[in-house]
C-alpha cells in the first residue's frame, strides 16, 4: 500500500513539474513604448523572425508622428527590426533585445 501511495505521489509531482515547465516556456509578452524622436513620422516597423520572414508591427493606417509615442507589444526575444519613415528611409536594428527595454527612442537614420 505504501508503495502505491509513493508511486502516486511521484506521478502527481511529475505532472505538476511538467505543467509548470510547459507554462513557463512560453515567451513573455512585453510592452515597449516607442518614442519617435525623428523629424519625420514612422510609417511602419518590420520585425524579422529567425527564418527571415518580414512581419509588419504597426496595424494598417497607424503612424507614429514626429514627437509622438506609441505602446506596442512584443514577445520577449531578440529580433532584427527595420523602421520605415515617411520619406521611405529605413533604419535597421540588429540583435535588438526587446526583453531588456521599456522604452525605445527612434532617432534619425541614413537612407539605405
């Protein structure tokens, strides 16, 4: 009887540990305040995943005007980001760790 109880206890603890591990392995969603310190508006921010797929961050019609800010949500991680301003210029940010930031200040960049 003690052996069955012990085996049941071990099984329960294993299931609890597995459940806890599964819940904590999902990437954490963080909020990042993007502050546009450029003299032009931000037309789009592109995120590139590990496979190089381009994912637009701003929804259709959303623009971050010069001097304005916008809060956006990201899954915690390290990304390549590209910012397109209203002049069609791009700024690229490589190995951008969104987990380590609360605020991201965008400044002028050179045309590609």
